[in-house]
């Protein structure tokens, strides 16, 4: 009995969870009618379980039309498929919600890399210009035109300040962009750690080509889950009905056995009563015959006694 109750509770719990996931998944597919989808999904889930239980208990009944059996069986299969489709939508959305930040982070990192490269180009150009100015001054020094070189450097002062300021600003932007990039990369590492088990599954299925088939591996895992989700709930409910039917049959057999034993006891008691009644009649007859001895002669009394002895021997 405990196993039957456990089977029934397992069927109901799995069915409730499957129904919840399915309703959420269907509501995601039909986001414009969330409340009607929840009401419809709940009613259909309850109807599916009731139909499966009723159909099992009345499958062998001749009073149930075959068309009704066929329709209910088809409806149960279709509802299992609809529930599985809703679960697929729910799990797919959960996976996409997990992977979507990953793809967004990759895009952000790519944009940041471009910005960093652009700032680095600005720094490189400014440094190249500064190097060119330094080379021009080095020529004056090499030619021992120091005073002219100093005058030329004074002319370059404003330009050098602009270039140095440009380098400083670009370098500051590069540092800021790198900080942003590092934070995004850290978040990316956390997301990759969360989806790590799925990567191992993908590698188990596709081997070295797992990265390009990651989504296909996730779909395979989801299909495996939905294959054993709602069908298991329906089959466990049928199994619980089978167990309940077996318990009822055992109780009925026990009652029939007890009834047969009682009838046999009654028959034995009735047989004893009949024998006692027969003995009582014989005893009364004997008493009546003995009462007649007082009016008999000696020979007649001897004859009666012989009859009594014969009767006693016969009964013994």
C-alpha cells in the first residue's frame, strides 16, 4: 500500500512540475494571452490525468464505445506532446537567457577592442610625430647648430604640448576601456563556468567539434528530458491505478475466502445438529419403549432387553 501511495504521489508531483514548465513555455510562445494560456493549460493537464485514469479503469468495459476509447487515447497522446512542447519552450528560453548575455558580452568586447585600437593608433601617430620632431632637432645638434636647434625647439613647444596632451588623453581612455573590458570578461568567465557542464555534454557528443555544435547538444539534452518527463507522469498514474486494482482484487479474494470458510463451518454445525436431533429422537423412542416394560411378562421383557442391546451395539 505504501508503494502504491508513493507511486501516486510521484505521478502527481511530476505531472504538476511538468504542467508548470509547460504552461510557462506556452505562455512564452503566446505572450499576448498569458492568463488564458494558464487557464487552458491547467484545465488540459487535469483533464489528461483524469482521462488516462478513467480510460485504464474502463478499457475492458463493453459499455464504453470504441470510438470514445480511440478519441481519449489520441487526446492523451496529443496532450502529452503539447506538454512536452511547452517544456521544450521553457527549457529553450532558459538556455537562451543564459547564453544571450554571453553573446552580448562578446559583442561588447569586440567593440571595446576596436575603441582601444583606435586610441592606440592616436597614441602611435602622436609618438611618431614627436619622434620626427626629435629627429629634426638631432640634425641641428649633429651639425653643431645648437642655438638654431634651441630656437627650433621653442617653435615646436606648442605642437609638442598638443601631442603630449593627445597621448595622455588617449592613454587614459585606453586604461578606462581596458577596465570595462576586464569586468565584461570576468562576467563572461562566470557565465562560461555556469554552462560548463553543457560544454562537456557537447564534447561527449561531438568531440573536438563541440564549440560549433553547442546549441545542437543542448537541444538533444532537452529532448531527452522531455521524453521522460510528462510520459513518465502519465505512466506512473496508470501504474498507481494498477496497484489500486490489485489491492481491491486481493481484498475481494480475502472476503470470498472468509465467506467460504464460514459456509463450511455452518455446514459442519448443521450436520452436528442433525446428528444430535437423530440421537434425541432415538433416545425418546427408547425411553418410550422402556416405559412399557412394567406391563410385560418376563419373556417379553427379555425380548425387549435384547432389542435394546442390539440397538445400542448398532449405534456404537
